[in-house]
C-alpha cells in the first residue's frame, strides 16, 4: 500500500509500534521488532498498515485486527 492509502488510520485509534505489540495477550505477545517486521516485510503477503507522523510511525488497533484476520485466512 502507498503511504497515502493509509491516511484512513488517522481516523482510527492510533498506537505506536511498541504499543501495538502490547495489544496481544502476554502469552502470545510478539516482540516489537516482530511488529516492525510485519510493517516492513509483512507476513504471508500481508503488511501491517502504518502511517508516519513526523519522525514516528504508528498503526491502529483496527489495523492490527485487520492484519490478524488477513494472516489467519487459509491460503
């Protein structure tokens, strides 16, 4: 996705990349480096939607949910 297509994230509940990792239950919590990898390289062909604001990159609670739903679908 192009950066412009992720501007809809600004209307959602934004969280920093490190805080996005904390959205997961402690028994399944990924390291924040894993969340960075999901936004850079993706998982199973799906990238985590993010938006850059100044020097910081954010995602949203809703984007994390969409990412999980898309990566859990059978191939």
